[in-house]
C-alpha cells in the first residue's frame, strides 16, 4: 500500500483536496491519512462536514489575527510529530497557503517525498499575491511530483527547471468538487440566502487578500457602495471572510445598506449554487476565478495581478485592480451593455473536466510502479497559454 498523508489547513485547500481524499480512499492501493493544520478553524470545519472528512490529525493552530510567523512555526513543529508517527511514502500538499509551504518544508526535512496539487501557478510578482506567490514557488522547489492544473502551469514549472517527467497536467480538482455541489434544483440551506430577492441582479462579492488590507479594501467597498446606490435592480451578496482585517472594515463601510447583504461565510454547496444564480462575481479570491467561468459567470478580479490568466485569455475574467473608479467603470459597463455582458457570460472550462483527482491517483500509481500506464493529460487548457 502507498502510505499517503494528505495535509491542508484552510477553506480553499479543503474544498480542492476533498475530491482527492475520496478518490484515493476508494482505491485499495492507498493507505490514506488526513492531517489538518486548522490554519482556519470554522471555515475549514464547514468544509470537512459537507464532505464528511474526519481528519486523523488536527494540529489546531489557528489564533486570532495570526501572523505568518506563527502559522509557519506552529505547522513546522507540530507536523514533524505527525511525520514521525506516520512515516508516509508521500505527503500531498495543495496550492499556496502558509500551511502548504510549512508542511512541504517539514516533509523535506523529514526526507519524505512530496506531491504538490495545483502546482505551477505564477504571477512573477513576489508581493502579489502576498505571501502566496513565494509560498508556491518555494513549495515547488521542495516537491518531487507536480500536479499542474493547466498546460500554462506546466510550462511555468518547466521554465523554472522542473523536470518534465515529474509534472502531470490534471485539471483543477475544484471542477471535480463543482460536479458534486452544483444542482439545478438546489435549495439553499442558509436563511440569509433564502431571503434574497433573486428577481434582482445578484452581484456576488468576496475579498480577503493580505495585499488588499487597508486602502485597497476601502476602495473596493466604496466602489461597491457607489454601484449599489446607482443601480436599484442590483443586490450585492457578500459572505464576509472571518479575517478581522476584512470583517471590521466591511462592516464599517457597508453595513445597513438595503441592497448589500453582509452574511457569514456560507457552506461550499450554498456558495457554488449561489455563483450559479448570480449575475456577476467581484472577487480577489483565487478559487472563484476558476469556479465562476465554469458556471458561465463573468468575474471582475479585485487585484492587480492574477496567476490564473487562462480565463482572462478566454475573456470571461477581467482584472480590474483596486482603484474605485476603475471598478465602478468596469461593473457599470457590464450592468448596462448587454452585448459586453453576454460576451463574458459564457461557460468556459480551461481549468478542468471533473477528472483531476482520478488523474492524480493514476499519476501516483504510475510513479510508485503500481501501474505501467502514464495517466492521460487534461487537454482543455492547451489553447490558453
Ligand atoms: C489564508 C491564506 C490565503 C488563502 C485564504 C483562504 C495564508 C498566509 N493565507 O488567508 O492564501 O487565500 O486563507 O481563505 O496562508 N479566521 C477565523 N476563522 C476561520 C478562518 C480565519 O476566525 O475559520 C480569522 C482568524 O482571526 C485568523 C485570521 O482570520 O487569524 C486570518 O487567517 P489566515 O489563515 O492567517 O489568513 P487568511 O486571510 O484567511
Ligand atoms: N467559499 C465558500 N464560502 C464562502 C466563501 C467562499 O465556500 O462564504 C469558497 C469558494 O467557492 C471557493 C473557496 O471558498 O471554493 C475560495 O476561498 P477563498 O476565497 O477564501 O480562498 P482562495 O481561493 O482565494 O485561496
């Protein structure tokens, strides 16, 4: 059996690792253990519950308004003990959080093989997104196997000297998750969602990036306020991230507007079906830039850079930055120019076909000599390079 230790800590990592946990657990070749760092507590537990994942280890590291220093050192020290106990054949990490990097570093110190899911995303700007761009570069340097979601991500890795035979283009596992969560006849669980007037145009908003704390976040919220005041047929729905640097500012600037609904973080199935019923998405999130295009919803990215250029090339995502005027200008255009809107509102799938977890499993079987068949690659992203 291939002793596989899967580690993650935040909401998006859990959403994207859940289908892989399920896929590997179904296969008798794998002995799967799950370790959560709980870099997020409530937002992680929400996901674990939906997917019925009961971690074998919970490092329980989250502190109020935690620093990068405390996350890194707590994960490093506590994960060492799990490695000592489990002695896995391979550790699987995901993406670019500080959990990802610290768990990969600990695994390297332990001389354990490491596989990186969602490998190869880059902006080539050290501080944008911060600290994610460096987290994923440093993680790549530590890893033995790289599961790139797209062709572009594979090329990024090769340009950094990563050997081609260690890279597998799999598609993004988030599309596997979407197949599980989105349903036409879905009924929302949250009262905060059932009460929304869906006869109006819904703009879904999320924001949480560290480089947007302070003035950029204030600009974003002032733009939202202006748009809400100008368009009476629009309702903003904003599940506010629990980070106090976001939550406090959001409530200060946006509270009490009749058409801006500030709600608590919602379950991922509610969220995915909310995207499906929205008109437009405004976000600085990474995951939403993948989910919304797959569901045919235009995305306005509230950041200066994106590591997900595929949907920008496919013209369903536009990078707005964080200037109030620019955000208002782009959103106004999409609310008033139907042709422009319809050009962006097309379902494109440069990020996956729902088979990413299966391809990662096949790549692991191939790598460990359990299968002689190299997994087929996801080709849907080939033209977006
Ligand atoms: C983290 C990741 C970011 C990822 C994001 C997904 C790092 C450095 N950042 O950012 O890459 O995009 O998660 O959401 O790895 N909090 C709670 N409960 C929760 C979650 C957070 O109270 O369930 C509060 C805590 O006060 C915590 C703070 O939010 O200290 C910040 O959490 P942290 O994981 O450090 O940063 P995020 O901004 O969530
Ligand atoms: N999400 C969710 N509930 C919410 C907000 C977001 O389930 O209230 C999901 C969203 O659909 C996506 C993921 O969380 O799958 C994105 O997380 P986040 O924006 O926090 O992180 P990022 O993707 O930027 O790392």
